[in-house]
C-alpha cells in the first residue's frame, strides 16, 4: 500500500512562502538578494525534517538527496527565485511539489527508495537582475558562457562575479557543478504554463513536448528620405511600406509552420518625422518552433519575403542575427509517462510545446532524459502579481506529478 501524497500541504506551504517573501506588488525572491537567501533558509528548514543530505553546489544550486538502493538518481527540479513583483507560483510550485514527493517516497520506502531521489533548486533561473536566465542550470550543463557572465552588471553597476561572491559562489568555478549530474537517470519539472493554451481548452494539465528553438534577427529596409508633399506616390522608395508588408506576411509564415510563432516586436524609422518618406526602417523578428527544420524553414521564408517586398518597393534590405537557440525536445518515453500520469489523474491530457525556456531545457541539453508537466495558468499570465492557478488544479498537479515520479522510478529501475 503506497503512502499518499498530500497536495493540500503544498498549497499551504505556497501560501506560507507568499506571506514570507511577497508584498502588495507580488513575489520578491530575486536571486542572490536577502529575500532569496531567506527563502533558501526556509526551504532548508523544511528539508531538515527529512533524512536527506542537503548542500549547495559550485554554481549556488541547492541539492537535497534521499539516497536509494541504487545510485541512479531521479532528479526533480525548480527555482525558488522570482522576477521582481512576480507571481506566487512560478518556479516555487515545482520545488514544493518535489518536496512533497520526497516526503511521500521517504514514508513509503522507510527512508530508502529503490533509486536515489534528488530535489534541486536552481540558482537564478529568471535572470531578472543580470539579464541572463538559466544561470545555475546552464552552469551545471556546462553551457554557460563565462566570458559573457564576467561582464554582466545589474542596474546599480554591481558585477555578477561580485554578487555571486556575496553568496559564496565563485564564478570561475561554477561549471564544477556539472558533477551533480553524474548519476542522473531522469529529470522532471512541473511548471505553471504561463500561457493560455490549457485555459482555452479547459484542461488542467499537459505533458510538455520540449522547449521552442528561437531565431532572433534585426531586419533593416533602406529606402530614400523625400518630402511628403512634393514626392509623387510612384516616385517613392518607402522603407516603411516594405517593412509593413513584411510584418503582415509573418502571420502567414507562422500559420503555414504548423505550431510555430513569429513576432515583430519593434519597429523604428529614420528620419522618423511626419513630413518625410521613411528612409530606413528597422524591425526585430523573433521566430520560435519546436521542430528544427520547421524553424529553419520559417527563417528562409521570412528572408525571401523581405527580399520580395524590398524589390517590389525599390528599396534594399539587410539582416543581422541577434540571438538563436536550438529546439530542445524532451524524452519521448518520459513524455508518454507524463501523459499517462495526467490521464490517470484527471481523465484528459494534452501534449504541448513550451514557448518559454526552462531549466529543464539545460538539463535535457546535458543529455539527461527530461520531461516537464504544465498546470493551467489563470488569465494565461505570469511574471506578474496576478499570476494564479485554481487550487483544485494545484492539487491535481501535485497528484499527477507524484504519479509521474512513481512511473519514472519504475522506468529507471527497468534500466532505461
Ligand atoms: Zn519559472
């Protein structure tokens, strides 16, 4: 007879944490600040009631281990840090649901589960202070760019290495945290969806297929400034007109891509005055897809469209790559287990991609079989104090995530 997990305790602890680390503007658990340190102390106190070994690794990630019969480890992760004025669930729901699962396993197996179980609280997932997200998990996966990290400063001019030093982390050694993944057999992460897909379909939970790849570019159309009164319409080289046609086309490109999204997030014009035809128009384009060839195709189509509209309008166009990241598909067998755990819990499920990046993407990148579970977000909103999820859905997600943990332990034991 297995010991039951207690989702109501998770909900009560989330409220306790909100009272301790939030104010009228929302959650204030920004990484490497005193509130974050207090959050960690609160978590450690909860963990102290269990027969676990807890330590901080070289990157400031907190690991808590319940040793099992086998050294092969089931990892459950999340992040206690938040953005300033953040929501009460983003990141900490993952950790506190994981804590509840460790309690359940400890009770069921009298302190010694068949495989080792490890809870991880990643350091600075949000990147709110230094503008670089997934700090702790990318250090652990070995993908953190140290040259870039050395130069990061917060709004007050404090450098990242100094902020890290204040919490006992040495930037030059953060990649030593990779040793923590040595016996990792699987990684699970629960998260609020942060979008409206589950809400619109009236579904409480979904199994996550992976995180989107991203292509981010600046596109500049070059035309000719000319007087808005004296220049006949047929004599214009209007950079804005080409950009405007392009921005409409990206909706068609997204629609053809089967599941991708495209955004023109900014548009600036020169000379930018009311009496001149636009000489130069710069757009930023952000394209995302779960499938690498589909993402590449979206980019090719956007380029072709920009060149076509430039030619038609008698202007020229140039492209500049701003940033890109490959799609990170999760493990197919673990996706199936997550889907089954959700079905058993609430009778219906959905497999969906994640638009935002998560620590899970870095763990998957390090080669550890990974999957995530999403719970519905009310309003489809997060990084905001109005972020919320119905309590009945919070209870369901803890139950389903616990089922996924049980299934994954069996999967590890079967030697997968
Ligand atoms: Zn998060």
